[in-house]
């Protein structure tokens, strides 16, 4: 399957966006379909993460490797799953006003049944994920500044 990419300019700093993207253990609080995450190892900007996501009626457990490049972004890739091959990339580039973001997701499923269930809605899931991250960034900004 071809990657799905979203690019846009937003009114957040790269630091604010990286704070959301790198807080992997908070993903279940705001990210659709994310049931659980746990960082099992942290070494020099590379983390191993156990994940549980639920698309449809079945939870999918898998391990990922997250490569952090503060505050420019991060890359996440499955490393030992027979059920899912997932890669995500967040890139943040400061502009004079705001930040240019690039979010890309690529998903390959060996099971035709899972593919039929998930693939048609991948673009929607990518957009939903991006919106969830931006809402989380706004919530963190508001909290820091005494708002909502």
C-alpha cells in the first residue's frame, strides 16, 4: 500500500509538536484506536515500545522502534509483528509564522481480511490521527497558559 501523507502549516512550535509526538505513553489518552503503549527501553534517542491498537473488533499487539530527533520529529516502525507492518513519520520545520508539519503513515497487512477491514479507511485514520495530535497540542498549550 502507498503511504498516506498530510502536509500543512500550523500555529504551534516544533517543540510543542514534538512534545506531543514523543510522549508515546500518553497516546491512549487521545489517539483513536490506541488501547495501550509502554516504552520498554530508552537508549540514545531510540525507544522500543509495546503497543495495542484496535481497528474493528480485534486488538492488535505489536512492538515498534521509535527514533526521536528533537524537535524535528520522529519515526516509528514495527519491528516484530507478523500481523502488521506500520511506519509513521512526523517531521516539524519551523517557519517565520508557525510550523510546517508532515505526517506520513504506511501500513501493510499480510492478512487479506484485516486489509479489507482497515485499508479503505487508512486516509481517514491518518487525518483522524493528525487532528488528535493537534487537539492534544492545543490542550497542552492551554494547560500551560492557564486556559482550558
